C-alpha cells in the first residue's frame, strides 16, 4: 500500500460510522452490495458495484478523499483523488 498526502491529513482517530448501512440506498429502496466508510466524516455509502455508487458520489460531492471498506474483516483504504489503494 502507498502512503498519500490525503491519508496523512485524515482526522485521528477515524470518525465513528454515521450509520450501519448506506442511508441513500435505504431511501431509494435499493440494496447495497458492499459498504464503504468515509474517513473524513463517517458517512457510510455503497460501493461502485452497487446500482447507485453512493460512496463515490459522496466523495465527488464533498471532496472527502479517502474511504475504507466497512465490510467485516476488511480494512483496506481507497483514495479517490489518487485512484489507488492506500
């Protein structure tokens, strides 16, 4: 994994999740495929394999650069700005 400037600028400790699932999927009556946690604010969104890609939409709307998997047993992180695992 690479270290990027966006990771070093993240709040410590990481934010608490704002929900247990993707609230946008719940509102739309959709089922999220995989969940992602925004490491800037704690928003939980669905991945790009989900119909609405709410995690990516959240990053584009807010400018929050890094998320991590919110799936049990996974801890990898993705930087939307750098387009890479960090």
